[in-house]
C-alpha cells in the first residue's frame, strides 16, 4: 500500500518528525493540531473558544488538502488540559459539523506541546 504525505501551507507546518497527514488507500490520518496560527507558528491569542476554533480550522485545512472535508471525518480525538472545557468543544463543534457526527473521544491530559490547552487529531475516509 502506498503512503502519501499530505501538506498545506494553510495549516501549521509539522514541529517534529511527522507529516500533517498521511493517506493510505482511501483513509487519511490527520496528525494532532494545536491552536497554532499557520502564518506565525505561534499559539493564537484569546480565550479557549478561539483556541478550539483555530484547531478545527487547522484540521479542516489539512482535510481539504487531502481532498476531503469534515463530512469525511469518521473519528476525532480531543485532548484537553482542562476537561471543564468539554462543553465548549461540543458548542464549537456544532458550528463545524453536521449529522452524522464522527465518532469521538475526549481525553484529559497533563500538558500539550507549546503549552496549548487543546489538541485534536482525526481520521478521514474518502470516497476515491
């Protein structure tokens, strides 16, 4: 099976030894995104809602670079340093997704790269 790396300048570049996403067959594995501004590679300012939206925007940019979108997302992992923000994730997610919603896990973690409060990764399945 061929593995094809996915890259877009519309999302933050990898800050380590990984690809933004990798396509294998019709499945695309999106690496974790934190709320980095793709232009500056700095964490976005603002409240947790702004951070969550930036993460979704970053994931969407990578999904689109792979030839898909959130309608193709089948699994989403949400990592939060404070699980009290989980209701806010649900609220913001409603602006980005329509039913049927992807399967999802929300995991509380002690810390994330660059001091971020949220990180998400995802799996897409494309028709092609």
